[in-house]
C-alpha cells in the first residue's frame, strides 16, 4: 500500500499535530510500535480515520516517537499532505 509518512520524532505529549490534506484521505496518528505494524500490514492501533476536509488535528496523548500516515485505503487517486506540530502553549494560548 502506498502512503505518505510524516515522522514527528520524539514528542513530550500535549502538542497538537495539524495535518493539511489536498483530497479526502485516511489520516492516522501512530506511535512507533504501531507504525511498524501498519507498515507491515498487521493490526494496529491509531487515532484518526477518514477525513474529507482539513486541517485535521490530533493531540499527542503522551511522550514518545510519533508518526502521521496519510493514505487512500487502496483506492485510486492522489493526495498531498503537510504537517506542523504546535506546542501545547501555542494551542492553549
């Protein structure tokens, strides 16, 4: 399966990942363990789902290495995406 991977790196938790998509797509927030499962086609846990509009926002639930994955679920088409990580202070302030 083709997908776009955004490696957010090590985060503290509390930040917000803001994802912009160009077309409807599946958008998932995954920790490193679940990203490896996703990539190998195994069952995995994630926050997210199918979105038709952006931006899509995910609050990072806890410290760890995080990824955002964008895909079309095997359907034909194209999607582009970009991401920015906002600090907890930027979101609340």
